[in-house]
């Protein structure tokens, strides 16, 4: 899954991440939903208009392309 240009591919990519131990299901589903929103903005070439500061490293991995490149400017969020 090297080229994420379709929303279905992105959904499969995000679903491939494992829920971190200690993070409840509600928080995990919110994290994945936010990652999907960020990807949708990226695919539609629109700016992300929400806070992207999360407390799990998996979120930051989700908003990266498989090659490691972030889909939003790194200056728009803090990393862990």
C-alpha cells in the first residue's frame, strides 16, 4: 500500500494500526476518525482546520504516508 490516493486505501491504512494499550476504545475511534479527516483534507487539497495535538504516537504515524512523509506541515502540530 505505497500510494494512498483513494479514501478506501486510506481507511485500510488507518485500520491497520493497533489500538495502544491503555487507550480506551472511544478515544481510539476518535483518533482514527481525526486521522481520516486529515487525510480527506489532504486528498482534496484543503487545509486542516483543527488541533492535531494527540497523546498517542499512532496518530502521528497515521498522518504520514507509508514513506514517512507527513501529510500536513510538521509545524502545525507537536510531536511526542
